[in-house]
């Protein structure tokens, strides 16, 4: 549908805050005429909506890295879209842009709030709002800036089949590291090994992780890229080498509470003068263009593998969020709001 | 007693390995004629023996930072002594030296194994084998090299009345930090406050540590110097500020096992891009002379406070180790082997 003066914008608004899982009843869907962009603004047709695990947290009363979602307002959404009309020379109709377009078909935004992207042949547009975006920056900068890898060192990655973890594994290999990926289940491990080329994979659900780490890292671990926490993190820390580094990117096992680390295991940080450091991608936005360009090169030549799962239509928001909540998504979860080329 | 050709050296040897607490029965005391130093060696009259908590661990079969003590050999001992006769131009009779002289009255050592010290007026000799030695280097370098303090920042120290902790508190104040010391019991807290001048003290045995931290660190914690681990460490980590640093010097609460950290608390390392790093004093021996000279200045002018507890006589080894094992020592524990000036 073309957005003329009479176009109607479908918008998903937060109607009430879920206490447990999100459902259709927590949203109100409205239809309003589309306003025109003002000076310095553009009108964007939203094409893809990213569904990160943290999206559920935005609906709570407590602020996250976004202010808490206001009831009745259009639900916050991390989007990729195409410019339809522009009142600023920096963007032209047909340009693709990343932005916070919200859970709606069209959005109006000042050009300063948007980031122009230049898709390359052979790389799907959806990748530019997932692995070739903040997730890629998180993987690359977390590994290089906090992990400070040197070729030949041993890197262990947890949640290794996840969107960030699988990139860390592959970037680690490209940097000349010996990479060991830890993931849960035969399917994820097979994908890491057969598609991503990570030879050393541990299935924590079906293998003795400590014994496998001993076998795969006989001289210990130089760098750990940690997304999970809990007992496996203890096992990794206990095996750190002198001056080892733990990149703490997330501790997803602890988000519902009740998970602990063995304090005695942390003594290995003392014994080896090792470092555990938290990573916040917001500290590295100045490296965005350079890092994403590198990752695009690898994606375009086929040497960087990733999985994206797309559900079709704004009305799939709840289903998509539920899949992510239960870890059922195979790859980064997105919702397609409109077909590419739709204008 | 002068060490002539006929002098007899009293030596404490390890007779058997204790399984629990150490007792007199684990030592054999022998008396042997004193050998003469060879070329490049000196004969040292041992004056002070340091009793660190780890001394008990040296008696086990497992290596520590020392190789495991051999049964029947003179027990390893960290000593301060005075040179009696020398066959090397670098040391002369009357020079004071630190070394690993063992649990015995005299020792023979190559000069390369000894460190000459130059006591200043007003500073007791025993300080040179305790706070003005590796403990001082541990406090100073741990705080400055790992903590990277900037004036005006907030520093929290655990085991703050201990030999290292109390130095860290005072060095922190000298560097312009706001210092909060956490210690157990009214006596220790009073000493920190009244003698060491640390105004902000928390008695973890009798106060609500979380509430007191909130009150004393309303803007959070920039640096933690951590010696203990366990629940108090969780409370500290939860209050770290952006880019906070945790100097991990020891985790003494965990040495008998069974202590845990809340994994969710560690998320604050991610949320604040904070760093927890282990500190090994052996990495900083190149700074020994410079740092100890600074600490000596402060000790000599009376601005650096410390407590030393001396038991008199080699036959007090077991009592001294037992006091340390039960934390009954008030200050660094030493045994006096001979009177200063005895030759």
C-alpha cells in the first residue's frame, strides 16, 4: 500500500503491563492517518522489527536501557525501514535506515535519529537490523576490546549458538584463536560445527563439561566470552591461564534469580592475576561504522554464518516475543512489517 | 650468644604433617654446630620470623607459592636478620637483611637470596618484615595498579583492620579517596577509626552492611579492595558505579569452601562496564624499592599506622601459628628469635 495523504497507519500500543508472559491482551491496535514529515524529518516505511529478549522488560514499570514504556503509547521497536519522503538533504526516498521506528507500519523521524545503511548484494536486508548491527558490534568489540586476543590463544564461548555467541566464535577463529563453543543440545552444536566451522563444541546438556574443557583446553583458557553464568562459568574460571580475561557480556541464567557462583572458583582470578570485565556495547558506538563494514565484508563473501528467523506481519509480535521468551527461535527473531520494495 | 666456631644452631624441623591444627608434635627441634659461610655467602643471625596465615599451608603435601615443605628439613621461614660474617663485598657485618632464613637461630645464605634493608629512626625493625615489606607492596600496588584511583572517588575495603586492609585504607586516604572500611567487631572498628583516622567504618558483625553502604556511599562505589568474598562482596558489587573496579586480593571466607556469590549481583559488572581483577604481588616486585621507600617515609613521620604482635622465642612458633589460625592476633604476627643487638 502506498502512503498517500489518505494512508492509515496501523500501530501497536501498550494497553497494560504483563506480570508474566506477554499476550495479545496487553496491546491495543489503533489505526490513524499518517502525518507528513516536518522540516529535517523523513517518513519511513518500516520493514523489519527486531524482537530482542529484553523487549519483554521494556513493558515493565522499571526503566531498562530505554525509559519504561508509557501506557497507551506506540510500543518501542527497533526497526529497519525505507525512506518514502524526505525533508532533509541527507536522506532520499529509497534509502534504507535503521531507527527506533516503533511497532507500527510507518514512522516520522528526524534524520539525526536514523542511521543510513547500504545493503550489499547477497546479504539479506534483515541482517542489517540484527547480526550486522548492535549484535555484531557486541560480539566484535566485546572480544577485541575486553578480551584483547592474541593469535594462538584459547577462547571459550558460552551460549555459543546464540546470535552474539556464534559471531564471537567465528570472529575468534578469524583472529587466529583456538575456539571452544559451549551450547545446549545436539542441533545447536551441529549447526555450530557444520555450518559455522567451529570444530570444538561442547553440548552442556549431554556432556561432562569439565572433562571436555580439560580435553579441549589442556593448557587452560586465555579468554572466556561469557553470556550465561552459573556452574559452567565456575568451570571456565577454574581453568583460566595466567592473565586470563573473562568478557562478561551477560548472565542470562541469573535473570530469574537463584543462581550462584562458587566463591572459591573466583580465587583463580587471584591465582592467575586474571580479569573479569563487564561489556556494554554503548561504550563502543564510535567503532560502529568500521566494525560493521568488516562484518559486512565477511557476510558478503559467505565466511560469516548466521541464522535469522522472520515471522510475517505486525500481528505476529506476540508470537515472536513468546518464541524468544521460551528460547524457541532458531536464530535472531524478527517480524517482517512490510515486503521489501513495498511503497 | 655469639656465633663462634662452637656455636650451636637450634632448628625447628617438620616432623610430620598436621591434618588439622598444628601442634608441637609436628616439629622436631635439633641442635647442630653452625657452619661457616662459603664464598659469596654470609652468616645471618635471625631476629624476626613472620607468621603469615599461609604458613600452615606450607606444611601440607601440596605446593603453595612455595614447594611443599620436605619432612625432616628445617621449616621454611620468612625472616629478618643481621649479618654476622660475610664472604661477599655487597654485605658487611651489622647489615640488616630480609630473607628466607627458616625457623632457626642462624642461617647461611648466598647474598643474592637476601635483601638489604636500611632501618630508619623511629620505625621498629619488625616493621621491615611485615607492613614495610610484601604486605605494604600488596596494599599499595593492588590499590594503585589495579584500582587506578582518582582523587575524590569512593573506596570500600574489606578485612579493613587486617595488615593489608588497614594499609589500603590509609593509602587511599592519602590519595584523596573517600574511604569506607568494613571490619568485624567493635575493637577493630575503633582502632581503624581512632588510630588510623578512617572515619567511615562498618562493623559487619553488628551492623546492617547494605544500609550502611547506602548511607556512606550514596553515589555508589568506584573501587573495592576485596580480601574476603561472600555476601558482603555481593553487596559491594551491587553498588559499583560506572567503570568501577574490584581489586581481588583474596577471598579468605572461601578457603574452607561452601561460600557462594549471587550470580545476579555480578550483572552489575555488565550494567556498569565494571572490572574485577585478581592481584598477585609477584607481578610488582620491580616496584618494591620505590614503594617501600614511600611507605617508610609515612611510617617514620607517624602518618601510617600499623599493629605488630611479637611473641618472644622460637619455641613460640606453635602458639603464634595457632593465634593466626584463629584470628586472635592483634596485628601482624611475628616471633622474635633473638634480641636486636644480640651477636
